[in-house]
């Protein structure tokens, strides 16, 4: 599998709504970051579902290097790989 495209150097702060499902872009090519728009089609990437258990601000990974997908773990601070 090839590496994902680094979509952002910072996380995306998103207000999620309890009970809603969100589909995080894992390939980095989506035009609707941090969410999937189908740009991965034909690749080995698939979106990752995130189910909000409460309404709050969630920080979705933008660099696509997090070990805590789909949430930011600070990997963007290391810079591009």
C-alpha cells in the first residue's frame, strides 16, 4: 500500500453530534477533508467510520500519520515523513 497524501499540517477541529457517524478520509485526497468524498476509489485506501458518542469538538488527523486513527495524536508535529 502506498502512503497517504498529507492533507494538512494540523488537525481538523470538528463539532460532532452525538449519535452521528462520520467517515474520515484515510487517503488524504478528499476535497472535503477530513471526510471522505470517494477520492480513494481504485486504491487500497478505505474511509474509517467514527461514531460520535457525545456532542463535542473532535480533532481529526490531517497529516494521515496518526497511530490513533481517525483522531490526531500529534504526529503532525514530527513534520512530513
